[in-house]
C-alpha cells in the first residue's frame, strides 16, 4: 500500500499522458477521416456530374437519331403515291405524269382519282415481317425442343 501512496503522482501523470496521447490521436484520426471523406465526396460529385453529362449526351444523340429515323420512315411512307386503276386499260397512264385527263367522266385523270394504296402496302409489309419473325422464333423453339428430346 505504501508503494501506491508513494508513486500515485507518477501513475496519475502517466495516465494523463496516455489519455492526452489517445485524445490527440483520436482528433488527428478524425481530422484525417473527415478530410478523406471530403475528398471521396468530391470524387463522387465529380463522377455524378460526369455521368449526368454522358447520359445527357447519349440521350441527345439517341433522340436525334430517333428523330432522323422517324423522318426517314415518314418520307418512305409518304413516298410517291401508288395507285391502282382497275378497268379499261386505256385509263391507265404513265405513272410519272398524272396531271392530264385520261378520259374520266368529269375530266379528271382516272389514275389521279384512284385511291393511294401505299399505306396499305406498307402496313401489309409490316404485318408480314412481324409474322415472319414469329415463325422464325417458333421454328427455333421447335428445333431446340427436338434437340432436347431426341
């Protein structure tokens, strides 16, 4: 017991030094952690901004390309009219000049008066292509089932 009474000021000083070292070590660690967190946050923000810029550019390119494709499709659908006149062969004229009269009752060209069937042809073509793709998928499925169960 006398040993403790004799060295208690030294033990208290050592404990104070250890506490101070731990406190300042913690403060330094915390400052380093906050600095590293700030740097990581800056990197994260920079990455987000870069990703936004890239996404915006990709979206702009995509929308531009879609607009071009829609325009091309619209032009292809509009194209020159396809008209079909059933009747007397003398009523059918050259396709490049339909402005004159071909002998209609009202003086109008029979070709010009005929209904434009381009949209019908395009629609039938799209239906045929869709059905063709379905048939290809069905055939592939049948082939895979045959291979699985010989």
